[in-house]
C-alpha cells in the first residue's frame, strides 16, 4: 500500500513501534470490580524521551541521531557556524527522503532490498574492522616477528665475476671458444693478476666490468641456481673455476661473506600484518558461519 505524502518511513515506524513496546510483555493491571483505577502517578514509568533537535513533518529528530551522524562522518563541529550548516543540510536530506518516500515513485521493494544489502555490507565491514584492529595489534605483529625470526633471515654474499657471454644460437665450436676465453681469464687471476683488472679487460658484463666485476651483495635464492650454488660455496677471497649459467661462462670471486642477515622489523612488519589479518579473518569467518545453519528451501535458481 502506498504511503501517504509526508508519512514516516516504514523502517522508522517499525523502530518507533518497537521502542513503544519496550518493557512490554506484561499487560496493564486492570481495576477490580468496585475499585478505582490506578492513579496516573503509579503508571508514570515510561522513559524520558530523547531531546529533539528539530521536527521533520510530525517526526521529531533526536539530537543524538544528529550526533551519531557527525561521528559516522568524522565531522568536526568546533565551529558553531559550521555545525549549523551541517545541521541544515542534514535536516534538508531528512525532509527530502520523507517526502520522496511518500511520492510512491520508487519501487519500495527494490529500495528495501538495497537498504538490506547496504546493512549487511556495513555490518560485516564494521565488525571485521574492529575485530582485526583488536586482534592484529602492533604487539601481535612484533611477537610473530620475534618468534619466527628464522623466517626473516637470509644469506648474502658479496661477489665479483667475469662473464663471457653465450647464447643458445651459438654452435659448439663458438661455445668452446668462449670457454677458452673464460679459462684464460681464470688463469691470469691464478697467476696473481688483480681480479678487478682482469674483469675490466675480459668481462662482457660491461656494467659490472667497469667496477672490476663487483656485483655487490647477492641474496641466496634470488639469483640463478648454479651461480648461487658456486658463490655460496666459496670462502672469502676464493676464486671459482669457470662454470656455465644461462648467461654464459663465469669466473667468480667472493669478496665478503657469506653472512646471515636478519631483515629488520620495519622492513617486514607490513607483510606480517597483512598475513596475520588474512589468517585471523579466515578463522573468524569460519567461526561465525559455524554458528548459523543455512538451508536452501527451493527457489532462487532458474
């Protein structure tokens, strides 16, 4: 049935009806035959009404309703003039919504469906926002870091190399020629020539070659498996035999390390928080859903 223009919204009517029934469940005491009805003072147990800040039509707008709106929008109202403007805008929207609902132009069922969907989204979002803030605290993140320190340790080694490039299109003779060049460079280093100078003269990795072959600190597992195996198997100052990787033939010298380095907390706390929040959310979802039974009773599919 279409609401009359200016009528109170359906949801508010329900809320008001429920509010009016608070403390109900017991019927009023009827006067016995021959007795006077209870005095009015004896029935004055109704709670005091909230202070109203305005009226829209015949509907009072409680002040607390406006205060809750300001808190929800995180609107500062230190300036009385700004507060007054916010109140005027708020009441105008209340009035418009009240009149529009009474116009009967919108599909009431669809509006109710949208409101219900928004309600569900809001409840779920607000619940997990608070749940995760309370569960995954800064202390929880730090505690995880301290109790899983091995997960944030990594081996690093500082190396220099001489690279003689190869590619898949090369024939065997050309590849052997490249290997011969790598062996010649290796022989010069073994004969006592400075590794950096040999790298500048031989290496086809021009970028590192200009720095005497220096590649800096490399993390184990972040480079080619064969290169990593050789580099992390050498002692400081030791030089490898020529070996092949997908990039070509290398001669590697360990400059420092290998060492075990623990990643600082500040570098990983964001990852830890993300992981803990996902775990906590999944567990809480499972717990919440286990408390209610969902049973399909037909319909909903075509």
